[in-house]
C-alpha cells in the first residue's frame, strides 16, 4: 500500500508543530532555506499534506529538532 507510514501521521498536528517551530520567520524565508516552494510549506503547515521523507529530514535539520518530535506526535 502506498503511503502507509504517512497514514499513521496526523497532518494537522504536524502542521501545528511546524507553525510553532517557524515562529516569527516568514514562510518564504523558511521555504527558501529548505529549498521547497512556499506553497508546499504552507500545505504542510495547514495539515493538507505530509512532506516526503527527504523533506522531513531537511525540516528537522533546519529546526535542529528530532524528526520524531515533529512528525510522530
């Protein structure tokens, strides 16, 4: 089945965590640092999508936060 791991993730909670981590930084600033589009980051923060694993790693590295603390909550 495609996306099994992501089926177990709560996209809304992940989005809330991502917004919290971004703080006062702009979506454009963070998206540029992550090398993703601002619209993709916005979808992640709004709980519309869960990022692919390679993007999860970039996000965790950027925020210096363990992947599990962001995506498996």
